[in-house]
C-alpha cells in the first residue's frame, strides 16, 4: 500500500498546495482526482509564488510525475496557460504530465450557462467561480459530456458537439438572452487544443495501478474541501464533485485497498469563499484581522474569504467521513499576536447541544457556537525548527485539537514558504 491521500478538511483554501509540494519531495507520482480550474493551490518557494489550478502541486519537484485523473473536468484554456506559466519559470512538464483520456472537457457553453444561472439566482446564488465546473459535471452525469478521448475522432466529436450546442443555444438565447454559439468556431478551437495536449494524454488508470503494483510512492490530492463535498458538505452550497477521500478512488480508478494514509489539511482558523452556512464566522474586527493577516483572498477569484474561529465540531465530522488519521495544520502564524484564541467545541440550537454535525441548511444557519478560550502565545513562530521549541501555549492549542477530533497533528506550517514547516513525530 503506497498511496497517501491529501484532503482539505474544511471549506477549501486550507493550504493543500504547500503540503502536497512538501510531501512530493519524497514521492514518485502526484495525482489530482476531482474538481477543475475553480481550485487554486498556492505554493511559495524561496519567496517565489506559484498558483496552480489544474496541474498537481508536485510539478515543482523535477523528479515527480503528475497525473490529472478522469474525475477532473478540464478547461483547455486554463490548462494551456498553466503549462505556459510553468515553462516561463523554467519548469518543463514534458514526459512528466499525464492527463486521463477519460477526463471531461469544459466547453465554452458550460462557462456561459454557469454565469447566467448564477446571475439569475440573485440572492440565492451558490457563489460559484463561474468557471463552468458545475455545468460540465451536469453533462457528465446526463451522459452527454465530451471527453478528451472524443477528440481523437473528429466525426464523433462534431456530432456530440453539434447535438449539445443545439440544446445549449435554446437555453442561452431563449432563457438568458445570450448570443448564439458558433459551432464551427468551437470545433476548430478544440481540435487545436487536441494537438497541443496530445503528448500528455494517456490511460492514467493503468499508469497508476501499475505504479501501485511496482511499489511507487503516490500522493493523491483533491481540490476544495470536505465540507464542500456534493454528498457530505453543506448542500446546496457545495462544489459539484467529491473532494472527500472516497472521491480519490473513483476520480483516478485506484482501489481503496491501495490507500495507506489520509492526511487532512486544516487551517488554524476557518475560512469560506462564497455563500453558505459558516457557524463560527466572525463578522467583526477579529474576522477582518484574520482576513488581513492571513491574506485571505481567493487564489482563483480574488474574492475576500469569510473568516472565523477554528470549528472543531465540523473538523471532527470531516475526520470521520474522510478517515483522517493525520492533520497538517496550516497558517498558525496568523494567530501569533493574539492575546486569546477561541475554538468552537459545541453546536447549540435554542440552548440545546447537537449530537452530530447537521446536514440541513436551516439548522446550520441557526447554530450558536460554544467556544473554548485559550491563551495566545504572543510571539513569532519564525525560525522555530523543532516541536520542543514551540511555546507552551501553541502546544496546548495543538493538544486541544488532537484530543477533540482524535487525530494526530503531524505537520505544522509556520508560514507560506516550503521551508517553514515542522514535521512532528
């Protein structure tokens, strides 16, 4: 068993990119299993910032092979731009990047429908990035989606595209007042894309399973976070796929028996982008403090993130549904200057405690958080090189988390830079 799954344990933006980049230094393959270019994984190496949306975070380690699995929906424009960006930084993806021939393509009409529906939704909008992710997954499950393999046969591709455009034009023109899509223009655009990405296309399911059989070390990364999972998150304010660990198997075609380790990436406080319930949210000066000091703005959209105290009730739920045994705690340095730090330890409805994490929005929106107040450490964590050097207040904070959620904190990130990370044995 040689597969480590890395999942976001909150509402995304937990710092998965940095942790995957770190772990990939001792890996052979890094594979992405769901989502699309709505994700934004930020990695900082020696002060230089890289933001990846589709290509796995392991690409910055030259000996690592990277896989984009069948569970990912691919925006050709975003992919080509990302390959070009890496090339400008001197990072060559040739013979290192492999894309599943079963992955579905995001088409221009997916983005248009996404934006049109969000605008029409008004106050009840989900808060989508407008990147066409949801509509692409809808077509996938309606069994009318276009996959990369369809580009290999121009006749098949044109037939599928023509059928879809006829239907999509009905919506775009009659319902949303958009202009008619040009079929031929889209055909030519995607056939050009096929030529550009053809060197990267392969049967990634076979590639990964052979690597597992050969005992290779594989890191599997998701996008977004467990509380945005379409099945287990705060529905309907969720993403359109399964960021939870179970999505790794279907999104890559690997067996559950191959997974030996599940690491949950957890921010030392909570953030959320877009609409939806957020029990521990702070709509005050402290919330603004966390946003400012944590640079909490979306890597994909630039939108300001909503901020709040660490929610241990939600984290314990995430640990349960993902099978998380280890936690990588990020951005603890954002709390360095605080006199007091709070964590949510219980959900109350009308003064009565809830036994389990609720699944309906009405209940989630009515929750009152009961907090535990901890003493802050009031000093910088920079230049700390071992667990023993940490202030006692930090150790107490970590212990409260571990005891509550029953998972060990094995990685502690002290800044965005790769080198500022403690591995805790």
